C-alpha cells in the first residue's frame, strides 16, 4: 500500500486543478440537484436500492433498505412427551433397634388384640421427603389393594418424638409398601393429644405421656405428602383398666357396668356404660372435638372394644342402646366433618352381635374390616370378609398374605403388630411381598 502511494506522480503546480464547473450555468446546476434529491428519496419506489452494492445500500435510510426475506418456517411434527413418573423410593435397610420403655408413669395395658404399647426407637429412613406419583408400570396385586394399613399403638410414635423422627417414620412405612397408618389417638380413657374436653371433665388434658404438641399434625402432613392416609384409632374403645387415669373417677361416678370383662386373658377391663347420658356425652364430645381439631384426618376407626362381653353379670341385653349410641356419635362426627370416614374393625357380624351386643351391621359405618386374629377360624372368617371392606390380621399370620393378596374380593388388608414392633412387621410384609412377585 505504501509503495503504490509512492509511485503516484504529483501534478504540476502550473496546471489549473478543478473540473471547469465555473463555466456551467447556475440554473442547470439547480435543476440537476433537484432531480438528484428526488431520485435519492424515491429509491424504494424505483427499486434502485437493490442495484447498488451492499456497501452503499446499507447507508440508505431504513425505509429504503432491502428488507430481509420473510420465509414461512416448515411445519414441525409434534414432539411426544413421555409421561414418566418420578422414580419410586428405594427401601432402606430395616431400621430396627431395641425398643425403649416409655417414660410414662402409666403402664399401658394391651389392647383387645394382644397389642403392646412399648414405643420403638427412631428408624433410619430416607432423609428427604418424597412426593409420590402414580407408577407408570402396572400395579402389583398388593398395590391394587385399597388400604394397605398398619396399626400403631398410641405410645409407639408419640414418645417425645421430634418432627424429623415422625416424618422419617412415615416415609419408612411408605417404603415398605404401606399406604395407611392407623394410629392410636384414644385409649384407656384418655386422649393422646391435648383435649379441652378431658381438661373440663377430669382436670387433665391427655394421657400421661410425653408427646410433642404437634405430633399428629406432622404425621398427617407427611403422610399426605407421601400419598398416604392416616386413620385415627380409638384404641380400647369404651373399656378401661385399673391403670387408666380416669379409673377412680369412673368408679366413683358409677360409670362402669357391673362385673369385670375378661374377654382377653391377662388383663381385667371395666366397661364404661354408654347408657348413662354423661358417659355417652363424653364420647360424643371427644369424637367431635377430635375431627374438628384435626380436620385433615382421613378416617376414625373403632375396634372390637366397642362392645359388651356377653359373660358380664346380669345378662343384660345392651344391643339396642349401643346401636343408638354409635349412630348418634357417627352423626355428630359427620355434622362437623362430613369428609371423614367412620370405620370399624370388629368381629364378624354374627359374633359381634351374639357375644358383644355389637349389632354393627346396623351402625351405618362407612367401612367395616373383619378381624381374623384367631387363625383357627381363618377360612370361616374369610367368608364374611369378602362382603365387607377388608380384613385385619396379626403379624403372626403373615403367611396368610399371599392368599389374601391374590383374592380379588379382599379390598384391603390391615396388619396388627402384636409384638409391639411395627417397623419389623412392616419390613417382614415388604420382604414377603417381594419374594412372592
């Protein structure tokens, strides 16, 4: 570039530089300038811009530049989106440790079924919450059961457990294939939550147990996050023993029927007489208070302790009074919380009415589950169970699971840990189901 410039011959100083424009008439120049201006401003109409080099046309006004071609994009086929469900939670190793004794000064009595109320220790569970979604794969016959429940006595989670412990336990049971926790909230004449009705009636707000105020709120919340349900278990029903915190008051007020109920060996029960208006009102108030205090509870369940043993002295037929009492209690519950299910887990309807004055076929319950804890009568009890919502078996009968799971007439299966170790029972259920796939 520098060489080319050096070879240019410089003009002679004597030459008259210029174009000779001075000799052109001024009028001609004015006309020429006018035509030039008109042409420049109308390049877009004359379509001259496209004839100019790009290096020049880009300096034209915006409305005179060549517009970019407007292509219609080719249609694209729709992209199929796979409806994948989140992966299932992988079960952790069974977190069983030796159970610690409850610090409560009260020694809990066994339930109607041989239930232990010794609390278990914190299990190892998935540390992060899991929000379940419907599985993309076909459900197993176990997963097709409407309720796959496990019972927890009122002392098995509440024993001063932290929020983290309670939430981890819920997730643990889900990992074992359980979709419903049936947890004790009442038993032996007292509540396992702070109750105004208890305070006003007896001067104490709950059972003598160390529990966090929000334990049931945490349990319900985590269960619902995991796609599970929580059923409130009114454990021991209308029966109390000498360890009940209301025993002395009940005896003094003559609230119990004469005699001792020895339906189950090893413990003597006293039956609260719901024919006494004051007793009936207590249970109705407790029931209403509970479903109002915990409006998100999915169901309340009473068991075979809602009844009078036929061998009580006097041979008094209390069937009609018990039926009226239960119907009224259910109506009161439904009035304040219509969405809650009123359930019952009892002896078959014949045995219930014949030996416990429990004509529950006329109680208008929402769901009924037949107890088959007596394995000797398993076949006969199963004939009743197919006509109702399901069965309840103990952990000593897990060998019956394959038969129950394979029976399409059995809608739900509830498992009762009679040894008081629900984590071990749930793990055993999981293992058995996995081995029978």
